């Protein structure tokens, strides 16, 4: 996919576009840990070299068609790690958060970010509303027949 780097940077820096979460992370590249700053907006994860970096992000991940999983910290030698693994390509990105609270926040937000999750939630809510309405109609219908 082709994208204009300056347009993406403006999107990442635009305060009017809702930011879900932003924090320092470390990204594993070539078995080494690279410090970075990540910003999650909608289903886009922008990864910068540092906070308030004037350069465009060095990595942009579209959080769709992927798994978010906790990693085995014993294997990686790093605490508070998680992986974003794409289903179709098998490509994965391993990040380390600063602490447990940040890890918890990243994993929970990244899990609910994809449109698939939102559509399933919408469908679930619609089914709950239908059940409640049917239940109310049954109870109001049986109450008036006396």
C-alpha cells in the first residue's frame, strides 16, 4: 500500500483526530530492542523514534486481520512484551511496554481496535436489544390479557 508520509504525519499529529493512547514502547528489530514512541489513532498505530518527533513515523501498522498476544518474557529476556501478528502474512511485530499497567492498556486497546471487533460488538448489542424488546412485548402482552 502506498501512502503519503507527510499526510500520515499530519494525521498522527492532528489533535482533533481522537487519540486512543500514546506511550513509550520498545520494538524488537533484528533481536535488539529499539526505543520508540507509539500513538494509536482509530485502527492505526504510528511508531515514531521519539515523542514529538518532527519526522514522519518510521512504522505504521494497520490493526486489522491480526492477533494481539502476550509474549513469553523468559524467551525474549524482556518484561511486559506483546506481539502483533498478522493472520494473512504471518508477519509479526514484538513490542515491550514500560510497565504492567501500560502493557494492559496497549493489549486491551489493540484488541478492540479492529473493525471486525466493532462489527461483532454491534451485532451482539443488536441481538441483546432484540431479546429485551421481545421479552418486554411478551410480558406486556400477557399482562393485558387478564
